[in-house]
C-alpha cells in the first residue's frame, strides 16, 4: 500500500470540535500575555532610541562647549590688554559701549570686563573643604558659604572696587568670598583669618592672584585686635571692609568700628570706607530699623548717627554649611560725610545703652539710671524739658535727633556735675570720683 493511501483522509465539511469555557479563557489569557510582551518590547525600543538621542546630544553639547571655551579664552586674551590700558569710564550708546574715543566694544564684551577677570581653574570650595578635611568650628561661629553666585552678589553689593583700592576681608575661611573679590581686581587684598587651618586654601588663592598683579596678604589674627593702621599707614587708597562675620562677634565688631569711625582712626581715616557685612537676620533688621519699628534698638540709633545702613538682601540659612538656625542678612554700611553729632562716642554709647535698657517702659526710666539716686526724678524731668523730648515715649519711638538731644543735655549736665560720669547704676555703691571727658 502506498504512503498516500495510508494517510488519513480529511473530510471537508465536518465541524471542528467545540472548546469548553476553560479552554477559551486559557486562550484569551495567552493572547493578553502576548500583547503585553509586544507593548513591553515597543517601550524598550522607544527608551533605547531616546537614550541614544540624549547621548548624541550630550556629545554635541560637549563638543560645542569646548569650542566656545576656546573662543572665549581668545576673546578674553584679546580684550585683557585694552582693559589694563584704558580707563573704565564706559558710556552706553545704542548697541555699543564706548571706552575711549577710538575704541568700541559690544555689550557682551563690556559686561565681561566689568564683572572682572576669570581666575585660573581651581577646585570648588566644597572640594577644598573635603580635600583638607575642614570642618566648621562651633566655638568660632563658622558657617561656610559655598555658592559662588551668592558670594558674587555680596561683593557686588559693596559697589565699585577700583584697581587702586584695598579690600580687607574678615574671616575668609576656605575662600568663597575671596574668589569673588579677586575677580574685581583690587590692588591689594588683606585677609584676616583667626583659624590657621585655612592657610593652605588661602595660599592657593594668593598664588592664583600673583599673575594678575594683585597683592594678597594673609594675617592669622583676631579682627577685634587687628591694627589696620600698622599695615596701611597712609590714606591715599580707599578701603572696603567685606566679610561673612561670625555671629558671636558681629555686633561687638560693628560697635568697635563705629568708635573708630567717630574718632577718624583705623580703617576710617577717610570718609569713604564702606562696610559690606553679613549678620543674623534679626541683627540686620535691627541695624536698619526705622523710627517706630519694634526692632529699633541701641544698635539702630548708633548705626544711624554715623552711617547710613542699607539692607541689601537675605540669604537663606540652607545656603551655608553647616546650616545655621536663622537666615542671614547682607548689610552695606555707608559712613555719613557729616556725622549727626560731635559728642564723644563713649558718651553717646553710654546714653543709648541706658535708654534702651528698659525698652518696653517709658524712656525716662532707662535714662534716669544715668543719674545717682539723690534728686534723680527732678534732674531727669529737668533734662527732658531742656531736650524738648516727651518722657512718656517708648525708647523705640524716639528719633535719632531726640536721642542726640538727650545726649547733649546729659553732656551739659556733666560739666557742672562731673562726678556723675563715673556713676554706675548696677555697680556697687561707692563715692563717685570726677573723670575728665576729653
């Protein structure tokens, strides 16, 4: 029998065997699983295409950035010499900026020149802190500012820094603000840092500044005892005071500088020495507090007698390492060309300290503590009458002029009663001795 005869014959027209319900559900499940596999393969393919496209764009971007960097280096090299040769009195005219009658440059060129030079490649502040294992010391109130955009903004708040100016930075730490100052190219930068652990990072910045003809001096001293007259004997150059101040000494340092400003000594032998400093948010608000503000205090009056404080901006605490519990305010303190009083600083400070010692009570209560118990009430009333000041005002409701009038009448009272100058309200009871006020 042949093979064709042995094969089963197919009978057309016969119906296919019927499938039960379980078999139909199984086939449906298999079909859904196959569809899921197809969709998954499509997603994988789409993700692979996106990844390949992103990698390609990254390669193109890196290549383009490298070309741009080379062109920018050539651009800066081309304009570095004109920047040194010509005076920076830049006048805007339409779409061009005129530096000299015969030299013109675009807006972009002038903006780069105004922002300062580019420093040689350096590790970031964060990398330097890790490299030298620098940790902020709580006892020195250290908080590092890592963001260069914020340090540039602080230095920009200081105003124009000319190529003949001197900048004194307080507490440079790892050198965040120092880099921003160097980009402005002062003639001399004085770094006063008490913590010697930062010496390596500061020496690195000094080496980078050497090719730019900038003098960088590092002093490992306490700023409260630093004698600037010893290191800057003449007054031919303007001085800028910039710093991220430790919270523990910020108020005391500011009062010391106000005393120097009143006596025209130290960094304030010229009347154009400005201070751009950081304080705790509450302290910054108190320095700039206006009349009637509940933040107004002794520091507000002292600041506004000899200077014009301006609150520039706030820095959130999370921008610092380690993060402080409060935000930080940047204040620019501009000395007044003509102070509002010629009284001795110690006398004015003493009067303001007593007035604001009881800031929620009538101002006569704190002011009366300047005087001995004998005849205190009568003398206080008489002095307020002479000063033409209402004695029922709260201390924060007193204007600067009213506070100074109270200081004036107290100084006149000391002329006839010199023994009052040594009276201490909280000190031990003792016979006061006359003291010369000059």
